[in-house]
C-alpha cells in the first residue's frame, strides 16, 4: 500500500492512543480498525511536545513520556518527509 492510499494519523489521535486520557478508548478503537497509517514526520515533534508539556505539569513520569514518543512509530506504517 502506498502513502496515497493510507489514512493519515493526526497527532491528537496518536496522543490519545499512547496515553490514557479522555476518549483514548475511542481513538484506539478507530486506529485499530486499520492496519496501516501514515503521517508527516512532524508528528514526532507534535507528540514529543505534548509529552514534554504533560511531564512538566506532572501528569506523566519521565519513563511514560519517553515511551509515548518511542511507541509512536509502532502506530505508523509510513512517515512522509515534510520538505
């Protein structure tokens, strides 16, 4: 499957899949319905920004924030460069 055929995973949905928050179950169910997802490479910066903000607010421990960013790639079949 090429990226032209893959649905694009939004960073906000990815975050909900990676940590428990409101509507995480819905996000996981939606993402789980498709085996392959694409995203622009900027998704890693967006998710890291959310993880850092949650870490600074005391909502996540360091290991959880690190895992959030590390596990993002498990959701993606393809990452497109953002030129």
